C-alpha cells in the first residue's frame, strides 16, 4: 500500500475547496482531518482512518470531486 496523503487537524487554507465542493464547513480550530488531493482516474483507492491515539470510535467520511 502506498500512502497518498495524511492529515491531523485540517488547514484553514482548505476552506475555499470546501465551499467549491459544497462540503460541510468545519469549525475554525477544530481537530477534524481533511485532505485535498488529485487522484488518477481509473484507479481504485482505499481510505484508512486511524486515530492518533489508536482509540476506537466513529468516522464520517465525505469524498467530493472538485470541478
């Protein structure tokens, strides 16, 4: 498996991409994770979600295609 991207606490510079995609707006300073990346069409991808502390919990994953 090859890691394409990872994140711990989102960067406010991503806000314009959230708005463009119609994604939920994350609260300023929240510890949510968010990534914007370009993927090659025609490939299959797997998302692995893991907490920094290895704690068990729930995840809401949203995937958007930006124009």
